[in-house]
C-alpha cells in the first residue's frame, strides 16, 4: 500500500526589517505609522520551516523584489539584502 504524499499547508516568509518605523542609514530611529527610509537599508526576511512526516520542508530560497523587478535571491540564512 502506498503511503499518502504529505505536503505542508504553507511555508511562511516574513519581512523582519524594515518594520513600520523611520530609518536613517539602516538604523531604526523611531516607530512610525508607515515605513520611511532615508539612505541605504538592509532588508531582512525570516522563514518558518515545517516538519511533516518523514521529511523536513524548508525554504529553499527567498527572492527580493522592488516594483515587480527581482533584485536579489538568497539561498541561505540569514536572508538579507542591502538596498
């Protein structure tokens, strides 16, 4: 009898930085109602891996897009990109 294929419901990737705050040259200055950035910033993403059945389901890559244009692809943690 074949075992059923077990798939994760989803694998999540969240933006860890920048958050809703005012940033000046990659430093969080103060909370803000929306994200405001002056100067360069490091974009950081975190992932949640799911463990189902006999296999571990893990994020294989994180892609960073600006205005629908691919800017960077990271395949190892930490998932970060300097913009």
